[in-house]
C-alpha cells in the first residue's frame, strides 16, 4: 500500500507522462543527471510541473492544495522528488 506522498508521486508521474513525449522525459532525465541541475529539475524546461503537481494533488486528495499548510507543501516537494528519482516512471 502506498503512502499519501507515494500516491501523489504516482499521479504526478502519470500526468507528466501524458503531457510529455518519451523523448522529452528522457531528455529531462539526462539533464537531471548533470551536476548543474542539482537542486533543480529539468522538467521546468518542458512543461509546468507545478501545474501538473497541483492537478495530481486535486485528483489524489479531492481538494486543492493548501499553501499555508507545511504538510501539503512538504508532501508536494517530496512527491516531486520521488518522481524525479524514479525518472518519471511508474
């Protein structure tokens, strides 16, 4: 069973895979391996991953993310990190 953060990551990855081509995702993964991208994600060069993450949050939890909530913000940051580490593959 997935944690809520893992569920969010899976939904986010699914949306990214719908928005981008396999080639674009491969380019993102290649760029992310470059030390210049440490602390940054190349997905921002190909789409608005924040919009994808907000969509995934709403689809997963049935509500908008609360930006005044550190719990929601941390969960979104962690979910993006998981998806990046998994190379945007479910």
